[in-house]
C-alpha cells in the first residue's frame, strides 16, 4: 500500500498519456541523434542539442527539470548539449483562472476563497511543477501560495521511466560514467519535490539553521492553508539577483558574502544544502540581505560525507594524497588507482580553487565565464574514457550541481572576495559528532521526514 495521500498517487492513465507525449516530442529527436552516431553519419552537435532542447522546452514539466539538472553534472554531456539544456527556462504556461479555482477547491474545499482576504487568480510566477499566486491573509499579511499542477505524480513517474531509457542509451554510447546512481538520485529528489508538506518541513529546518543570520530571510509557513499540493507561506519582497550586476562592487560583494553563508553554513554545521541553484530562487532585499524562496530540492547528507568534503579540502591544501584517498573512499569511490585519483583531483581542484586561494579574487579568476570549467571537464572526460566506467556516488549529483550554481551567482555578480577566509570561518572547530547531534535536534524540531532513499 502506498504511503502517499490518495491525491498524490501516480495513475496508469496519467503515466501512459505522459509517455506518449514525451515519446512524440523527444523520442524522434533522440532517435535521429542515436541513428546518426550508429550509422557513422556526419553530425552537428550544436544542431542536435538545439533540437533536443526545443523538444524538452515544449514539454515543460519534470523532464525539462531533469534536463536542467543534467546540464550541470560535470562530464556527463558534451559542452554543446550542456549549453543548450542549461538555457531551458522553467516557466510553464500558467493555469487559467477557472483551473486555479478548481485546484484550490480540491486542496482547501469549496469555500477556500473565504479563507483569504484576497487571492490573485493570475499567477505571479510559473515553473515546471507548479505556480505561485500572491494572496492576502485574513489579517492582511501578504502570502505566497504555491499550487502544484494536476497529475504531476504521473508526469514524474513517466518522465523518470524515460530517463532510465535515455541513460541506458547514454551508457552504450559513452562508457566513461556509470549513470545508474545519478538516475536513482534524481528520481528520489524529484519525488520529494512533489510533497509540499515535506517542503514546509524544509523551510522550518532552514528557519532554525539560519535563525542567527539577520541578512537571510526564510519565509514562515501557514500550515492551516497548506496541503501536500498547496504551500502557503510569507510573501518576501525583493529584487532579482541579476538586477544588481551593475551596482557598486561593495554592494555586489555584500550580496555574495551573504549567499556564501546561506549555502555553506547549513552544509558545514547541519549537513544540508539548498540544491537548486536557479537564480529565480533568490531575491535581494532593499538592505542587500537575501530572501530564500524555494525549498523543494533540499539535499541532506550524513555527517561522514561532510567530513569527506572538508578532508578533501585539507588534502588539496596540504598536498596530502593519503587524506584525499580516504575522502574519496568515505564517499563510496572504489578501486582507486593512481590514475583515477589524479583524474578526480582535476575536478576537485577546480571546484575547490577559490577556497584554496588565500587572497581576494573572483570565482573564475580571469577565466571567461563561457569557458569556466570547460578545460577541466574535458580533461576529466577524456581520462575517464580510458579509465572508466566510473560510478559517481549519488550524493555528488546535487552537491556538484549546487556548488556550480553558487559559483554562477558569484560570476554573475562579479564578486571579489577572499573565499578562503570565508570558508575557513565556516569549518573552524568542525567536529563530526557535533554535526550529527545538531542535525538530529534540528530535524526533530522541524519535523523533517526521512529522505526518499
């Protein structure tokens, strides 16, 4: 028997309809690409990538979200594909007013409108799994109501089935990376995003973790107006991050410094990351503080994984090969040859570079944003073709994705900071047992359910 509420279950009819839609729009593009490779025909990867991106962009929904995730996983896709897929925008056509009324009635009952002073039927924002409406509480407080699209459980299960097929083809075409753990991780996190009561628990968790950080705002939750598919929270006023690209360096540095703390403090002290680096998930307050807006994709790590991240940092800083090997092994890497360790270190040195360098610098440090990480990714991919297949631990999917997304924020802002000093202040006095105790206490207070796998 399913432990999900009846409304949340995936239906056979819904899955079949979704698979048919995916097959029509994406299947043809994928078949043409695979056929060209198998027949040895001339290929234009930019054209192929644009074709696939167009098909995914027309679909919206979970599969498009997966495509955005894959674009940020190092070495998994050719650069042309990463460029095209990372450009996909998570803005689905919003539901109309009549549709919204029916959905709200399904979640809060036929008298749902009487529970608000005002509810704007026009969506303030629309994304891949749901849309946000601005409303007013009966006491006048501004609210953000996140309403999930109908039949998303069916769409997610259908799209994950298609993803398994895509990964199976990928493993036959390029054996450098074993993608099975990646597929498992993406599936678990996408299923979690469907449960808005889980997201509410994540918000409570972050309010606890960041309670002493006055420069970071986390919305409050209105539990009486929330369900598994409707999340009602405080409306936080702020401007998009990109609006500050031309501000004074002092302002941009202040924003970046707060973003660093908002990401690294939860990880280094509680083993938690905000795993969706989309720029739309943050806004800037008038006082240059940060609003965190979306908590659907939160990744929780065991304390041992956090220790491994810190150990690898110290290993790279001090040239300690034995400590680096221990860190990789603690994450689940096996059969580590000298060549594989050196290959893994290429990417690790790239990710850690700003943290290792004890000086004021930008994240890219003179490298053009369009080329940032490309040389390292190419070198790793070429090496893994000879050494592979390598099975990255599933934790790396969102750790890498979030770290790269955070770096992109700093790149967009053109921030110039001593990231080494900021990082060391976060890990000062680190103790694995203390993290484990803090994590247990915070999760109990926030009523966070166990992760799905």
